[in-house]
């Protein structure tokens, strides 16, 4: 796993005397040095350095924002590079679920102090992901206080925008990638267990560096009826599709995609529990008419992203799991990483 860079100061141990404002000159230095990067996107007419950013956008825009609070949404010891990656990744994942193409981001960063090593690693993680997806950082705010990162993303959205509400009874339910790895990775990270294991490292990597399924979302825009990104666990997030679409779901429990790393490390019932309820995977869950299964496969191939059919939307409310002839009701567990 990447070298650990601790956040500047401690969220929990922050001293009152540290709560003074960052001097304005220092603040501008930091903005200039770390955040103000040139963009090659000609639609950014005004970027960082003025009172507001101005972009030239002819079409519909998709906008999403997420805040990560240190100690609540990520552990204090998470490497700074991973914090930067994750803050953008969770937002790109929201755009992916809407089949929107990411274009711009703003970043509101509250720092307990100016630790240039930490900020440097943070922006490395942020910009490495931004560059991969052609995202320009066009503005933000830098303030002093407990470590908190808010990223807003803006993307192009056409008539193909995906919604949670478009699911229809009989649709096949798919998920991308494998489920539960991130929650398992956090357990390894927090317990520092399996320290010498490649499998534990692979899971920790998934927790630290979630991969937003942007290309898959874009490829699904034409063919899927509904989609959501899995941030709170499959059952909880599929539940949102069901509620919005006015239907239920049946999941084939034996079809849940589970990584080799997780299945080698953990007992089968724990793997199943994490796949159903573990958060932070940022895989996509989407619904497609059964006759469009070939379209789902084509989208997956185009996006170089594995997908698995795990069940179907049903007319009975609620989510059930089926396995070997038995049926059980599945309810969201309200999984949180820090309990
Ligand atoms: P104002 O006082 O007009 O709000 P600021 O001094 O907060 O302006 O910011 C100066 C410029 O730097 C603005 O263009 C703002 O969008 C940008 N900026 C500030 N902090 C960040 C950041 N963390 N990331 C990106 N841009 C930032
Ligand atoms: Mg400001």
C-alpha cells in the first residue's frame, strides 16, 4: 500500500490555539502553489484566481457534491494521497451513475494547519484521478479548521441521463466489479491485520483508491433503465432504486461477485455479508431489460469493466435473497465503517 502520510494535526487532538485563521498571504501561496494548475480545456473561460469560474457549456449539466469529514468518512491515518483521490472519486462515481461525462470540479478544503507535505500528497492523488478523466479544477475555497474536504463535480449530461427511478419489473439487475472489498480493506487497514498478505494489500488498495466507473456509466446511458453507485452497500443502494422505481428485487446470493482476495482471507458468510452490506465500493448497480442483456455485455466490454447479473426487479416490495431453494428477506444494515 502507499506510504502513509498523516493529516496535519489530529482531528481529535486539535488545540484551540490552532484555530486561528490561515494568514491571507499564506492562503494565496497555497492556492497558487498547489491548486492553480493550467487546464487545456478551452471551455474553461475563467478558472482559479477570480471571484467565480466561468465555463462555456452549451448543454445540460449534471452536478454532484460530497463532503468527507476526517474521522467520519475516512480514518485519520488514511494517506493524504488517498484522501485526495477519494474526495474526487466518490463524486465522479455519482456522475457515473447518471451517465454524465465529468468536466469540472471545485474543491473546498478545510485544513487544521499548512503541512506542505500533506497538501502535496493530497493534490497528487486528486490530480492523478482528475487528469485520467479530463477533469479541470476550476475553483474552491481554503479555510482553517478540522480536516474536511468538499468536492463538487460538474459534468455533461445529455438525454441519456440515468435515474434511480427508471427500473421496471422484470429488469435484470447487474453490478460492476466485485463487492465488499472496500469494507474488508478498511477492516484490514484499521486492524493492521494480515500485514504481510498480498490479499490484504489488494483490499486495502480498494479501500484507499476506489475506482469510479465513469466509462461504464457512459456506455450504459443508452441501454440501462436505472442505475446507482454503491456507496452504502448493495442492499441499501439497490433499495433506493426499488423505492424510486416502485418495485422490489430478488438477488441470487450465489451470483454475488466476490474477489479472490476477499474469499481467500475471510470465511464465506463474512464475504457474503460484506458483499451485501459493505460500503464504499463505488461499483455501479444497474437495471436492464432482459432482452438487452447483450447491450449490457457490450457496454461492459467497451468500458473494460467486468459486470455480473445478480437478480431481477420484482413486483413485490422489498429485497429478497435466494439461494439453493430458500428465500430470505434482506434489509439494509446501516453499515458504517467506524462502528
Ligand atoms: P474569494 O475571497 O473571492 O472567495 P478566495 O480567496 O477564496 O476568493 O480564492 C481565490 C481563488 O482561488 C478563487 O478563484 C477560488 O476559486 C480559488 N481557490 C481557493 N481555494 C481553492 C482550492 N482549495 N482549490 C481550488 N481553487 C481554490
Ligand atoms: Mg473564497
